């Protein structure tokens, strides 16, 4: 019908967005400054609305030390989340455990996989980069 529905007003600068492989969870990057550099996770209710959500990972401390803020993100078929953020691409388990970071040294804006999931492509400042995944 062309109607828009506000799902949440909790975030000040929502940016990157992704769904879990089972489409039961929604991940959203908040690109805010200071204490607002974080990733949120929301569950879906039966009617399609979002639950209250939770902070998936707060990168406010890291955002003060490294260039960039939470921005684009992609969810791999196995549920692993690749999220651009301070200093590079952050890698999280579906439970929100920080598994590691691909350090680009740049404000990294977006990322994508090739069709086979063997490579991660990243855009950072004036660069287009690629890394082979294990």
C-alpha cells in the first residue's frame, strides 16, 4: 500500500543492516559518535514488529582510537557477521562474540562476499580491498 512503518526510534544514526540466515534476527549498525558507536540486534515478533533489542556490541571505546564507525555489514550463510567499524571489518559470532578484526587502518565503509564466500571485499577511504577467507 506504500505505507512505511517505524520499527524503532532507539537508534540515532542507523546505517548498515543485515538479517540472520534464518531471518529471525535483524542486525543494525549505529554510526553515531561517542557512546553511540554500536551494533544492535533485534528479534521479530509474530506481527513483524521488532522486540526491544539489545546492544550486540558497543564499539564506543574503539571508535575513539581507530578511524571509522559501525557502518555496512554482511551476514555469512553460517551466521558469522562481518561488520565494518573502527579500524576495519569486525567479525562476530551469531551470539555477539568478537572473533577478530580485519585491520585496514582506514575508515572502512562497506563489505561484500563473492558468490562462493571465499573472498571478502571491502571499501575503505580511497581503497577497494579483498582478502581470502578461511
